[in-house]
């Protein structure tokens, strides 16, 4: 039995293609989800924001967080969209408060990608209304999403829940 030259050549090409190396896998850039420099930067911004809240100053509360223009804020059953609308709501609320104090209880922070961070925390605090009455201590749970743009971390979403 005689094998045609073209059939033999085709078979050799098929066998050779079976041994071809696989295309190299595309690797995502490695990053540390617990990057201590990022965590420290976020902790610092959040601490400054908490100082602003304790000073009952809406502008000082949002400024260190570099809030995005299209930021969203959720508390209870209220959703507010846009930094200016959120600032207005904070100013309106702070106009009814004489003083407040927040003490951090717990927090976690981690990078989801090199440019997206999730920051969660719990604080315990009190507030004093304009008549001088001090509230019972309340717990506040919060979740924040930060996005890094041009080397700066910007708050893009904040969710706060009140626990009594």
C-alpha cells in the first residue's frame, strides 16, 4: 500500500500543530489587597472626615474624602445622589446638632482592584441637639467605596446604617 506524498505531509503538519506551545496566559497585574500604604491613606482621610463630623462641619466632613461629583449616599431609606446634594443634606442635618462625637469600634479596608477600595467601619457615638439634650449612644455602620484617579483616592459611594 502506497501513501500519497500529500497525505503524509498533511498528517505531519497536523501532528506538528498538536505539539505547538499554548499561547501564554495573560496575567493580571499583581497587587496587594491589604497594601499598608493605601490602608494608611484611607484611614487618614476617614479620620479627618470624622473630625469634621465631630466638629459638626459638613464641608470639613466631605473635603478629605475627595468626594466625586456623582457620589451616592444611602442612609436608612434615603438615597442622595451628587456631592452638592449630599453636602446640602449634611448642612441641613448639622444645623440641628450642637455637637457630636464618634469613636471607632472596628474597621476593615481592602483593595478590590489596584484602583478600587472597599472601606467598612463601625463607630459608636452620641450627638447633642440644639437644646442641649445628649442622645443615648448609637452605633453607626458604614461602607464606603473609593476609586483612585490620578493618584488620589475619591469617595464614590457611602452607605450608613444606624443601630440603636
